[in-house]
């Protein structure tokens, strides 16, 4: 985050070292996708019951045992998936509220540059391309088992 768009933000307070409400920087046009994704994920558990009901209907129509077992897994998994997404989104929203001054953003940029774990924890998102999913933008969490291979790919580019 930089303070280059002075016409859309009250930067005076931040430049003087004062606190600026985090919602201001999330309201900037370039952050609208992030804000929308955070807001959507922060209420993801509301879709658990309707999604499980939909999956139970598909389970009842399953043509064989393999399909029924797959649906049973999906019924269980959707709760974990949506609960985790909501927890991560809420954690990120609370963390972003601590970023209030230019000094905060400078530290954050430096931290993201030097600490891939931090970047993944607060900024990495995945996309679920399935047509019928209650949450298509999914916040990644501390999945260190995949960070190392991804980190090598990023550095190679």
C-alpha cells in the first residue's frame, strides 16, 4: 500500500504520523477486490447448512457407492473449508486494522518482502473455479508445506 493517490484519501493525518482508519485504504478503488473478498469470506459459515443440504440431496440421488462416499466427504469438507475461510478472513481484517500510518505500511511492505510466511498468512488467495461453490476466492493460510515449492517457482520467474 502506498499513499500515492492523495486525491482519494486523507493522507495528511497519516503523513504526520497519526492514525487513519483502515477502512479508508480498503475503500480505495485498487483495493475493492480485496475488500469484497474479505467481506465475503468473513461470513462464509452462513453457507455451510445450505451447501450441506444441497450435497445431501445429491447424495440421495447418487448412482453408486463411490459417488455416495464422495458426497459424504464433501458434506464434511464444506464445513471445514468455509469455517477456515471465515476465520482467516476475520484474522486478516483485524490485522489490517493495525495498519494505520505510513510507517506501518512501510514496515508491512518490508515484512512482506522478507517473510514469505507472513505474506502467505495475510495476502495469499486461491481461486476455486468450480461453478457451484459458495466461495470462489479463498484465503490461503499458513500452509508451509506448499510455500517452499511455490517460493522456488516465484523466485525462478
